């Protein structure tokens, strides 16, 4: 297939939203997920861009997510923990229900937590922490996934690719944000290598026999590796504890048992912590001025801030649009026209 299609962010969001509405998503879920996926394409984060749309539909068709679930908020209006039960739906509507509450509570108490239970979470975390920095708080988000990563020193899947993201608000400019899988690479990255028929870099994964591999298919059938050896393994384990065991939700191993496959989007919980820097600093110093001095010092060494590549891609997309390949566009059109009939569950 040849030729490309260039769309505005709004047009791509609308196209993905149409697909989701046709597949039975609630208008809120369709809008929320479509904006997150379109933002992945806009910010050049293809591992969580349009290729995820088909996976969402397959997960619906397999009966593993409720596309029109209405999240239920549990909040007594005073405590530091706000809980949202996603009611087995996608995480987006649950996050949107809880985000303004957790930001407001953090401003009141200094710190607050948003616990999301029983959600399907397939997306990048930066849209969430950016939403919270936009509300004036710093944020730390994390969730398990499904067991695809061996612990450091091990050879079999046990941990998830367990993402962790942090955002710090910067008055007058884009926030400081990092967001990464605790595996060497996100599983979505390996899937893109598989689709492109390319070998992966060394050190990302072992095959089913526990031997190092650069073959994406062997890696997907084997185990991915944590980033930074024992350090990434420990952070990933912490995420299993805080955003799985502690919040009364599934660990990555339990999530895989529940789903029965890694070909659908995973179901588990999520933990998001919100901090009010002014409340923590309590007048001792200006935390935002100190942060700016630190960021300037980073840039002063010729290093770049995380998310700088994304924000550059975002500006380029605003000026020039978002370009999809002919294959990607054909898939979007097929999913829009045929809905759930276009996908298989295996
Ligand atoms: P990357 O390794 O691509 O990027 C990690 C972070 O490091 C980004 O914030 C990136 O900023 C930054 N960065 C990269 N290179 C540099 C550099 N040279 N200097 C400074 N900062 C740098 O991310 P991953 O592949 O690990 O993860 C991709 C996405 O997958 C994440 O958004 C994550 O949330 C998502 N994910 C979601 C899962 C889920 O279950 N929902 C599971 C696993 C992953 P920049 O983007 O600007 O390059
Ligand atoms: O890319 O590792 C990943 C991933 C897992 C679940 C959603 N994304």
C-alpha cells in the first residue's frame, strides 16, 4: 500500500471516536480514549498510538471490558484517598471522574491519592500526569500490566511492563514530565518491531528458553527484561505492591491469569499521587523557582528534559498535521465501517 493521509489532531480524534462509538463505547469513553490515542500519534509515541484501537475492540469483543461502563466515585469529601471504581470499563472515564477531585484534595491537604480499581488500562500515562500538572499539582502515576517481564536474574514472565510517570507544573511553559515502562522497552515497541519485520536491539528480552533474543516474536513468547537490571526490577516490584496489592487490585500475574492472553488490553488498578508543592514547601522557599534552576542546569549541560521530544512533535503536528500510513488509514476505515465484525479475539 502506498500514500499517506495527513489529519489534524481534532480530525484524528473524531475518526477514532467514531470507531469506538460504533463498537458500543459510551460517548464519554469514546471521547476520552480517542483523545488519548490521537495524542499518542500527535506526540510521536507510536507504541500507544492508532495501532491500539484494534486491541481495544478485540478486548470488547472478548467480553473482557465493558465499553459503556459508568465509573463510580467513592469520596467522603475530606480524606486523602479518592477511589474510583471503573466498573470493569476503560481507565479513561474513571481518571476523568477522579482527576479534578484529587487535584483539589492535594491543594487542600498537601497530598492526595487517586485509586482506580477494576479498569482496563492500555495507554501511556503522560496524558494523565499532564492533566494533573494542568490543574496545578505535581503527580506520580503507576500501574501494573500483565506478566511479561522476568525479574532481574530470572527468565520467566512475572512482572508487567509497569509504567511510571511523573509530572511537575511549570508556570508559563510545558510541564516537566517523564513516563516510561519499567521494562527496557514497552511491549508496544516490541510489537511495532514485529509488525515491521525488524530485529530488536540486544538486551530487551529472552526467548521461551531463557536465552537472549533480538527476534520480536521470540521475545513476545519469552520474557522481556527490566530496565537497569536489579534497579528497574525493584521499581517494577514496588509498582506491583503499591498499585496492585495495596489498592486491593490485581498484580500483573493475576491480571494475566484473569485475561488469559497478552493479546488483549490488560485489566487491573492504578495509583495516582498528587502533591501540592506550595503546601510542602510551606513558605520556606519557592519550589517552582528551585525547579526552574534545576531544569536550566540540566539544559546548561546540553542534556534535554524528558518529554522535550514529545512537545516538539506536538508543535510540529499542530503546524503540519498528523500523518498516517496507508495501512494505518485503511485499518481505521475498516474498523469504522465494520465495527466489532472487523476484529478477531485471538
Ligand atoms: P521511552 O523509553 O520512549 O521514554 C521514556 C521517557 O524518557 C520519556 O519521558 C522520554 O521523553 C524520556 N527520554 C527518552 N530519551 C531521553 C533523553 N535522551 N533525554 C531525556 N529524556 C529522555 O518510554 P517507554 O518505551 O519505556 O514507554 C513508552 C510508553 O509506554 C510510556 O508512555 C508508558 O506509559 C507506556 N506504557 C504503558 C503501559 C500500560 O500498561 N498502560 C505499560 C508500559 C508502557 P520523550 O518522550 O520526549 O522522548
Ligand atoms: O506497551 O508494555 C506496553 C503495554 C502494556 C499494556 C499497555 N501497554
